[in-house]
């Protein structure tokens, strides 16, 4: 968090951010469990594009926007 001129700027999820699931998410033939982490590699009006450390991708993730939290570096 950066404080300037009595204004607090909050960190936001953006390309390059690391995010964590707040609850289980079913996608295709698997379930990503709560706590699973992804990196944001793309973004559009349909949501973020995510990739995990094993190369698994979930694209256009607007449907899970409320199930993600930013991982602090």
C-alpha cells in the first residue's frame, strides 16, 4: 500500500500478479482447491487469464472474480 497526499492506493490484481483461490473451483475435468495459486498472464473484459506453476490455464475468469485474492509478495 502506498500512501501519498492523504490518499491510500490499494494494490490491484493485474497482469503479472499472483492470485490465490478463496474456495474450490471446478473447471473442465478437475477441481482447483482453495489455496491454489495462479499467475495472471492476460486480461480482457471477460476477466483475467490465469496459469498455475504446472502450466494449467484458466482463461476469461470473470466468473470467479470474487473467489480470488491477491498474494502479497
